[in-house]
C-alpha cells in the first residue's frame, strides 16, 4: 500500500490541531474516579487514576474484565456520564477541561479531537445505514461541508483504513462486511475527522488472530502517518508488545504498574503484571505443561479488598500488603511506577517461572 | 464420494489425522479410533438474493478425514469460515453430513436416528464458545448440572454430592450451586459449561472455541483446567479425549497432542503439535504462526503477514484454495489441487511447495488415504 499518498485525504480535515506548548501533554488525567450507584449497590469502577498522553504517543491500558480500563477510556469523552454515575478528578485535553465541559462542548471534542473505536463494530455501526453515509454524517457534523464532499471524505477514510474497493464498500451495509472489514470501517469513521487522539477499546478482541494482526498493523501505520496519539485498551498484553510506547496495568480500578513497554516486559515489578505476562502462550519457547496463570477471579468492586487490592490472589502477599500501597517509583528514579512492596531484587527472582516471567 | 466409506481399509486409519502419536500413558497400541471422520463433506444451500431465486452452495466442509484416538487431544485451527465449527458440530450430529462418514467407538453414526444417537451423545459432550448463550439464565448452577446427572442415572439423594464433586473438579465451590449464570464471571460460566459436559462422564469432549470469549488471564486458567482433566484420570477410568477448535494457534498448541490446520473447508496440514508449530510445512500454517502476537517488545510487526481474508466458500478458488493469498503460489497451484501427502515423519500436508521439505523427503512422501478424493494422486507424481 502506498501509504503516503493515501493518508492525505484524511489529514488536514477541519479543526486545525491547536499546537500545544512544547512538552505539554495532549491528554492529562488527574485522580479520576468513576462510581456507579446502581440497584445492586455502589461500584467504584475507577479509583483514582492519573496518567497523561503525549502527542503522537501510543499508550496501552491493560487489565482483566472489571479492572476499570474501559470505564477509564469511556470517561475521557464523557461517555460514563449517566444517571447514577459520579465522576471526580480532572481530565484535560489540549489544555481544555473535559470534566466540566457541557454536552455541546464535548460533542465538539468527540470524533474531531478524541475518536473512539469500540470492540464490537456490529453494535457500534447503524445496521440500516450504508457505511459511507454513516461516515459522511460524522464528517458533516464537524464541519460545514457538502454532502458530496463528505461522501468523498468517507471513501478516502475507508481507503486509508485499508478497505479494498472503498468506493464499492462505502455503499455496503454493515452486515454485508466481514468482522475484520467492519472493524476497518469503524477505524475509517474514527479517522474521518483527523482526531489527535484515537481511543481503541478492545479493537481486536472479537477478531481472528490473522485479522487481529492486520488491524494492529493498520493502526500502527496510521499512527505513524497521521501523528495521532493512540490509547489501546486491551486484556491481552501480547498485542501490546508490538504496538505501545507506554503501558498502564490496571487492577480493580487502580493502576498497579506503569512504565515503558520495555520496562513492563523486561522488568515487570507487580505480581499482577507477572501473571498477565505468564498467561500469554509463548510460541517461541518450549510448551510448558501448565501456563502460569493467575488463580481466582478479580474482586468485587462493591467491596474491594483493603490494602493492595491484588493481595488475596497474590502468592507473595504478606502482612504489610494489608495496608494501602502507593503507586511509586521503586526501581529507580524514573517513570516506572508500581504498587508492590516487595524488594526489587526479591521480585526479580520471584517472578521467574520455568524460564519465563509468571506468577 | 459416499461410496468411499465402504472401502475403508487399515491404511485409512493409519493415515488419518490424529493417529500415530497416541497418548503414551493410557492408549494401547491396537486401539481403534474413538472418533473417525472419513471424507466428510457438508454443503449448505443458500438462496441468492430475495425470493425464490437460484441457489448457491456453501462448501463448508469438503472431503475432510480426521480421527481422534482414545485419550488423545486433537486441535483444529483455522480462520473464521474455514469449516472448523461445522466439523465439530457435524461430529456431534448437530449438522447433517452431505457425504462421507462419521464413526464413534467403531459404529457408524452418520445417519443414525435421534434415538440411536442418545447413548452416543452421553459419551460425546460439547462445550460451546459462549457460555452466556449456552447456559439457561433461569436455572441455578445446581439445576443445570442436575439434568445430565439424572440422565446418567444418578439417584436423587446422590445428585447434590455429585454436582458438588463436579464443581470441585472444574475449580468451583459448593457455594456456586445456587448461583445463576448472570452472577458468575465469564470464566466461571465456562467452567460450569465444562462441568455440565463432564456430568455425563464422556469419553470425548467437543470444544468449540471454548476460550475465545474470555480474557487472556482466564483463558490460561481454562486451558490449565483442560490439561488437568486429561491427566487426573483415576486408574481404570475412561480416558478423556478432546477435539478442540480455535482460531488461535498459541492456544491450540497448549492443549493438543496433534493439530490439524483447516482452510476453506479442507485440511491443509496436520501433525504433532510441537512439530507443526516449530517447522510448519504449509505456508498457511506459517502465516497463522506469524499472526500470533509476539510476547516481547521490539519484535515489531509480525513477519509474512497474511493479507486479506479467506475467499468465499460458495465459489472456492481453483486448485489449491490458499493460492490467491499464498506468497509461494505458482501456476500449478491455481490449476491442480494438491493432495494431502504423508511425509516420512508422519506429518500430512497438502502443498505443491512444501516448506522445509528436502528432496529425499519429498520423494518418499506418498499420498495419504486421508487425502481428498478430488485431488487425484497421479497429479502429485507429475509435479
């Protein structure tokens, strides 16, 4: 694919990126908490999460179901604002406060500033509207542009997302496309307004591994071409390795470890991260008799465990783990933070399981 | 095609996928396969457009031959639409075969009646991909497990104890007896699905993408559970065989003794799990391996990435069905269907340009009895 020529139709669409000050983050989240009050009690899905994303950076948020990773991602564009939900903390995007923004202000940001790709394209796309017209609709919502031009923009976006025969496909309905093509159409829709930040929530979970590899390669290529930042939300650390610059590992609503992708894979500090790494079946190594899986299930967020929230499942837990553990830099001064009290040297031997890292 | 099963000979059993490296611990040398599928085809008629227009035929399964030995675990891997789920459903007789035969414990079940199938289904149980859809939301776990236990003839006063024993076997507790499916996590639900299948004390578990809908961390737990179930067989008890279907080669490798790779309704390669993953013969197997995410950074984009998606099963490509996507394809691939060839080390592959096969091996290779009948053997000699 001749990438450079294809990217042009989608870049430079309305809303010129406001050039942030040198070194300023594109997105800055401070102490975000999301609490849902429902019929079955109070659930704190996100409990004090802070992170930032630099322009053009690829950040992965990794965790199991119920870790709060999707709630964090959805909160960025106000999608967790609903009756019974309480949000605290601050979210700043390009210097503008999103936490206090009105729905009208948020609508300006959604799509054009921060675009989203969801896990299940079948339920995210309108089943009775042609793909091209769905994309064109979004383009027109964000700029004064004729129907014909918006249609062309849609076709260009489909082409940029690697959809073969984009002209023809833009006339298709979602059910006429395969799962992989539908996800490409979702990506095309997200790209159509040249967002500065793309939030992809489990974009490849419902897909075959072969198509997963294609979609990830596509996202990687688009990121390089357009310079947009990407937040990839996933339960699979395996897909993170070849994609992200930085990784947040979430557990029970908290960040338990964060660092660069090489720090997380080569020198993981939190036992939960070890467990996630051990769960990946490594094709390059000898087949282990058992995968070093994490036993048990994530805790209820109605009554999260005290202290280190992972301690009930952690084989290395001791008494000190019952008190709250801060997210601190423990390896050396730097950006690699974790919430585990064990000595760094002890961790390095404890995490070795049959030649690899595991819990 | 349908004439073939009558001509079954011993070579077929030997050449069939799944035999050859039976599980050492519990399989005798001269045991007949538990499940034997020969030259099985499933074609679905589909209507073209609206109304009573012309009919197309989806070739979901085209002349597939596999066998599962007692106690063995055979993995089937391939992309969506390759026919792997149809194969497993056909083995359970949830889908009817168009041609070919299915034998279970030596007896023909291809066209057996519902009544005749009842005892067979006790010994052959299925686990589905989505436990949320395959468990009755209005029944408690205890009730879900009681039905198969009663069918097995367990006395009423033993039901609860047996159900709790099953739960323990799959890593759940007595307290889950009164839970309903919606109160359980995805992994716990899949454990219930497995417990329900085990309640019948089957000899064969048919697992259709059992971990695809689960988190990676939970996948590892379920995969370990399956390994435990196969190992923890009491002395003298029936060994548990598995037919495991998935699209992810990394998972299939972890649970299988042998692997068969399917593409567009046909088997393109099969062999011992480790060997097949270490040195694939078929370019498609190589592509599936390349698609597995690398578990370390800096690996970059996967090499030899497979482009596009499988073509339509209504009008499959001529010759080798993989040739339009194959980096090694030549003229012969478009013209001639490669037969499934048995190499000296016992592996089977259907490819005109096999990878890592030297000349001596190629010469010694012979067409397997498991090869599709449409791939005429003499064409191979000419290539």
